[in-house]
């Protein structure tokens, strides 16, 4: 899974039915170094939220078919999902 | 999912049957910064449209097996699909 | 799907049975700009042809499990397939 | 599979049920050269441990649907797993 | 599939059962230009051999779920497999 920061949200009326009723959050992957802030050189991506994440939070995102499997029911269009809100990162 | 701009379209006569009757749109991923214009340093890619997207629009694209699952019926050759037209991106 | 140019072909005697009888073509992804020539900075890759593509042609390649699904019968070792020969790209 | 070093661990209370009871380890991919230390230019990622790996160890990580399949039972949110602790790398 | 050179091998005692009895080879992807030597700027990766490849040989590697499908029986931890030894590359 990838570490990312939630940076906003996206609204789309015309979309795949499997995205209906789902929270589309804007995320940005983090810098290689603590404290894992959003890496401004990285393009923002859109992930479907599965844990109630809020703006600015450090989250785990999963991709590909795993992202789809996180959601039971209609899920076909999903290839990126937020699957955890990080409490602590320790070294 | 990835944010991209529709930049054109592609026609191919000789193709996998699963691409027949499908709209093949040229897309380019966006720059890391608002207002999310097409990033000219990025190679253009070809996505199958599932929501009636038009040239210049800001869209969400999904990849891999999820892109295939967006289309019922013959879909095997698809690994990139447009799954939403973005209305707003808010921070 | 990705835009690429066919740049050659590969012969391998010792290989997965699922590659037997299949045309292994050398491809190189294209530059970000028209007229979509092969991008010499990109590593060449090997795709299984499904549409009779020839050297120099502009083609669409699909990757991952979708590439496998393009071929009925033995297909397990395939993760990149040529699925269309491009006639026109319009903007 | 990819060579990586374990660099820490992550705790998340709010998460996909399929991550409950699983060890979430922080990993960093290695440099191109021996002795395969963590490559500081690479973003840290989070992998689910399946072999009891400890901090600093050189491990193999697998990604995508394969990472999911490593874990029987609830596994949907997993797209990166540690699947071996490396004893020796020989050339 | 990707062109790569076999550069060594890896031994791991503590590993996923699906890697037991399998040859874990160190590979490096090749340079963009003939004669396709190992590209020293690329990180080495670990692929499961399915064709009896030897050190220094030019091989084809396949990734993702396709790599898993190359091996019948226990295969879950595999996301990279050597599927051919290249005889010739012609342009």
C-alpha cells in the first residue's frame, strides 16, 4: 500500500454507476522523508474512500484489483481506494 | 483513478473484436497543479470511453482489470477506461 | 492502452508453452508529441501480436491481465499484447 | 518480486477489516548496487508481513493481486506483501 | 513482456510456501539500445525461473497475475517470472 495525504475531493455527475454514492477523494503521495507530507511534485490522484478519511489526513491507499475488492456490490470502475487512516509511523 | 484531459480520438480498423463499436479517446494525464491542464511532458494514452466524454474535458480514468470490468460483453483488450467527467475539484 | 511503434521481432526457442506459435514483436512507446515516433529514450518491450502488425506501424498495446485475456487457449505468460493497428489519430 | 529493506512499522486503528490483525511494515526499495541498502530517494511503502520480517532486514515484496493471494481469509485491501527474508544474493 | 539480463540468484529460507522449490533469479532490465545489456541504472529484481535460464542470458520476464499463472500449483507470492530465453532480436 502507498502512503498519501488527502488534499481535497472531486464531484462528477456523469460517471460509471459503480462510483455512485461513493466519496471520491483527491490524494497526493508523500515525500520520501518524515513527516510524510504531500509531495508537490506528484500528480494528484482520485481514490474511493472506505474508512471516512478527512482532508489533510495521512492514509494508506491500495491499487489495482485489490481496490475493487474493497467494495462489495458495484465496484468495477475502482482502481484506487483509501483503506486506512494512519495513526503512527515508527522507526 | 487518474485525472486526465481528453485531447483527441483514435481510429483503428484492424483491432481486437472487443474494441469494435467502442469510442477510443486520446488522453493525457494532468499537471500536478490546478487547473489540472494536460501535462505536455506526458505521453498520450488511449482510453475507451464509458461516459460520453468530449475533447478538452477533465475526466477520471481507471486502469488494469478494473478498466475491463467497466464494460460488460467483449472487453478483453481494454486496460484503460474513462469512468467519469469531473464537474468540480475542491480543496 | 498505450501507443507504440513496432521496431522488430524476437525469437525464443526455450519458452513458456503459452508463447508457442505466437508472434513476439519488439515495440517502443511513442514520444509525447505527433507524429508519435518511437521514443528512443524508452526501453524496448516485447508484445504478442493479435492483429498482424508489421514493422514501423503505430499500434495500441494493452498490458496486465487484459493482455492475457486477448488470447483464448494457453495464454498465461502474456502480459503485453498488440490489440490494434492505428489508422488515424485526430485532435 | 522487488528487493526492499524493512524501515519501520505503521499503526492504523481505522482501516479495512482485511488489515485487522496484520503486521503493517514500512519498506523502502533498495539501491541498484550491492549491498542493496534502502534507497533514500524512494518513497516508503507499506507491506503486509507474511514471514516475520524485522527492521533492517532485506526482504522480497510482491505486489498487485499476488499480494492479496498470499493471505487466505479476508485480504481484499492488500496490494503489497513481504513474502521472503533474503539470506544471500549471489552473482 | 520485458527484456532483462540474469545477473545472479537469491536464497531465502524464510519465505512463502509458494516460493519453495523455485529458482529465484536476480534480473536487471536492459538498456534502450542493442545489444540489450543490463541497465546499471535499474534496480535489480527477483523473478521465478520457468525455463532454466542461466546467468548473463537475455530473457523475457512477465509480471503481475500473468507471472502467477505461469506456475500451476502453489503460486500466490509470484509477481515476476522468466518465461523465455531470447535467441535473437531482429530489426
